């Protein structure tokens, strides 16, 4: 393990998080830029979910996983308790794989 790299990344992460606390009252961002930052965070989250739902390693994950994610998203949108959202998504994925969907 490359300890200097790990320590440098840990220190950088700590300093980046600390800068948010220290600069909160000193740095004023215009409302338009703040809106773009919010949209950027949303786009990043959607991209991460799409990548995790649609790919497995280097290729397409098959249709069962995206269908399970869609069932989970629908359940979360309907404000179903989180544990049930996970169970429904996993059950839908498992059921489709049992029926032969990849």
C-alpha cells in the first residue's frame, strides 16, 4: 500500500471539508451559480444511479437490474418505507432473473 498517497488524500479530503465550514460566511455565491451547483449535484447523482443500474463491469447489466431499480424508485416516489423499497426492488430483480431475464 502506498501510505504517502493515502495520507495525502486523507489530508486533502479533511482540508476540503474544513474549507466549507471556514469559508461559509466569507464566500458569497450568486443565486444563479448556487442554482447551477444544485443542478450539478443532481446530475451527478442521476449519473451514478444510471451507471450502477445499467452496467456491470464493462457491459450492460441486463434488464432485471434496471427493472428492479425502477420498481424501487416507484416505491420510493409513493413514499413506501425504505426497508420495503429495498425488499420490493430486490424482489423484482430476483423474480425477473428467476423467470430468465438476465
